[in-house]
C-alpha cells in the first residue's frame, strides 16, 4: 500500500550553480594570449563536465562576458554545462573591466538567483589594467548578497597583469590571484578553476553567518607550481 | 487537544558519497501536559567536525527545557515573561552539555563552534504553542482551512548555505521565538519542521508549501502509520533528486480524540 502513496510536494530540482567567465579581450591580448585563453577554456570543458557529472545535486550553468571597449555577453543564456561550447574570443580595444563587473552584478540579484542556489563562481581573466572605474564597479558588485558569497578567482596573464586589481576582486587575503607566465600555466589555472573550484562550490557545507564574511566556500589553494618558467609572455 | 507525531531523517546523498555522517537530529517528547518536537542541522563544514553531536544535544536539551517550561501554571503574562528567558537558558544548557561530552578535548575558544548546529523546536500545551528557532530550516504551520504560514517569518538573510548557529558566541541574539495563545489564535492543524535540505530540494517555495499541504491530505487519506513508514524513503529520494543534503522532517498533526 505504501508504494502507492505519492511523495508529498511540488517539483524537485537540483541546486543551480552559476559559473561566470569574465574574459579580457583588450588589444594587448591579441595573438598568442587570446589563442591560449580560447584553447585553455575549450580544453577545460570536458573536465568541467566530468566534475559536474560527479556532483549531480548541483546544476552547473555557464555564462561568459568579454570585455574590451565596453563589455558584452559572450554566452548570454545560463547554459547547462553539458551543453557548454566555447566560441573563440577576438581581441581589440581597451580594458573596461568595470563594465563587465556591473553586468555580472545585474545577474546576481536575488530575484534572478533564489536563496536555494549554490554560491556562484566568478573567474576573471585579464592581462592588463582596467581602463574604466573598476573600484566603483566592484563596489556595485559587492553590494549584492550573492556577490559577497561568491567564489571569486583572478587569473593574470603575463607580467603586465594588474595583480592588485585581481586581488581586490577576490577580496580575500588568503586567496591570491594566479599569474600565468605562459600558455601551459594558463591551461593549468583555467582547468583548476573549472574543476577544483567548481567541485568546492558544488557541495558546500553550512557555514556560520558572520558580520564580515569572506565567502562561504573554502577554496583549496592551487598546488605549488613546479613548472619551469621559460615561455614568458 | 491530541497531537500525532511523524518524523524521520535521511543521510544526504552527498554525505553518503563523501562518507560523512548524517549531521541532522530530531526528537520529541509527549506527556499529558505537553508535546515537544525538535529538529537540528549540524553545520557540515570541516571546522564544525562534531556538529552531529551538537545537533543531537540541541534536540535533547531543547526537549528537556520545553518540557520543564510547560509545567508552569498557566497565565498568559507569566508565560510571556518566562519565554523571554528561554533563549539564554537554552544556550546555557546546550553549552553545559557540550562541555560535558567534550571533556576539554577542544580548546575553549573553539569548542562550541566545533559542535555548531541550528535548532527548530515547538512546544504545544493545552493553552498555547511556542515556536523557537536559530539558523536556517523551515518551520511552517497549516491552518484548519489549508493555509500555510511561517510563524517566525522567513529569514531572507540566508543565502549560499550561511546560517546562524547555536554554537556562535552571540547565539542568544539570533534565537527567534513566538508564543501564540489559543484563546487569541486558533491552534494550527499541522506544524511542520524541516532542515534546509528539504526546502532546497524543491524548485521553489511553492513546492515546499505544496508538500506541507500534501502531508495533511495523505495523512487524512491513509492514516499516520503508512506515512510514517514511507517518510524515510521519501526523504532519501528527495535528497537524491534535490539538494543532496541531509534531510529531516518532523510533523505534528492535530487529531480528534
């Protein structure tokens, strides 16, 4: 008889996890840097999908913003990771990173992301310094409750990357931005963000609410590099 | 006024995969004078590594405290005044219990945090119902006409698995409670307590409210025992299809004598 009783409640759903790529497409990225970034992200798709498959209670949704002179959605619709494909980015223009942050902020409204969502992941990749008002945009972003709880990763490409800006974006002194000196390092960092970070965000445990929260997902540090820095950008 | 109790807990599917214990706990006490029900959700983060014990102690001590509370002679003003001290008493009782089990294994400054947990509890007597909660989780009531309410409101501050904790230094400040006297508020037909893994398994709030109403309907159609028998399996399926978290549901149903 008990087999015939319907389980109470409405439709069930796994918990959405929104993953945002914020990619620098300024002119200085032209050539090998943008090609490496395209390769690195494309190369990370399968591992990312594998991590998502191993965490079936999280529904990973991917979006991407490209920023140069202004910013626009590269992947505008939140796309299930199983359907995530990467179209190549092209580089030209300046580094309007602030516009990109403002665009993400708009998507982190509680109205778009109910409280049952998992903490979003924001991965910012840049080779330079912002050409717009990054600080004001970061302030706008961090006013959103979901932004404050987000996992923010900063990856610099080459020695001109403004690591101070990336550190500000991360907003957690215990988590440092990663600096890719060459294509191989970039691939490793992108893969780490797409897998290890995604894994941590997919199954977060309850954390006690503090007045000054630095996020709710403990992120493992990137393993110490044993890479020989030869192919320097 | 008679109340029937249904409840169960299921280890979350992500806890099974990660070989972690069920960190939820629940319990009840029913005497001639009162019915008490409690659920607790130990925090899963690594630094709260004894939260399963903390959750169990939260339930045990809340039930003990509320049972004692119910023994007071009934007078609305007196009950209201006494209720003002409940939060502090509860925190102190829980801390004493933690000190006893911990045997100074953890440093004093981290001890209560290590056992950190949420707590939702209800006391029902002939004259009143008292609701008390710290942290996330859902406490809902169903009226005789089928409307779902949250007696303590919904805490909109919690996103991304953040919660207040009985283990926090300022725990007393974050305990919410309410007493409703039946001479002013009709008694609910059903009281529903659940840890956050349950609500997080539904696509939206409507799905959770629907569950509360469905429980009432199913109990009316099939009786208590079959629902109690199904509950464990339902919670396991819910974790599998939904949040993956530990899930505990405990229900008080008003029944005619």
